[in-house]
C-alpha cells in the first residue's frame, strides 16, 4: 500500500482485495444460512417432535432463498454503512463516485448484479479506475478506507 497524503483521494481497490472480501462475505452468508436452517429445524422439532431434521426444500426454493439473502445482506450493508463484514476486514468501502453512500435502491441493484453476475469483477484489472462491470452500471466505486 502506498501512504496517502492528507486530503488525497483514497486508492481504488483491486481485484485480489475485493475477491478476498467477497470470499469472506460468502462465509458469513453460509453461516447465516446454516443458522436459519438450524432454527427452522428446531421449530419443527418443538412442534412435531423427534427426530431433528433440517428443512427439505425444493432446489429452486433453496436457490431463490440464498440469492435473496445475499442481495439483502449486500444491499442493506452497502446502503447503511458502505461496507459488508468482508469489506470491513479488508478495509474497503463502497460508495458513489463522489464518496457518498449509494442509498438503498442503488445498493440493491448493485447487490443483485454482483450476486447474479459475479464474473463482472474480472473487469477490475482492465479498468483504469479499477471498476467492475457492476460499478460501471450503477456508478459506484470501491476504495480503500483504512480507519
């Protein structure tokens, strides 16, 4: 990392840092999904009795639920504080090009694009300002934000 001068614009985040943040967020989402399923299994156990079983949902419903959970996680985090848990651990912040938070509608659109088309991240090394396809579509940016 290069040292920033006072008042200098933060550096745009690269592919590796953003990729590691995304992997960390996937781990968070997996833990949340497991917790929700375990909770549903516990409710089932209390209502119907033994044995304990995880819910057995159709594949399409499981996929849709996971997609929705991921979009809400990313979208709400980006609109509220500009970062997810993975972004925080990697020192990143997602904002508009002026440095302001995106707001809920733009954050949800960006989240839906990121979850649906994660390969858009591979545009980062080809972009002069290290923008993903999702950043280009919603006019967002990801910068280092070391606190």
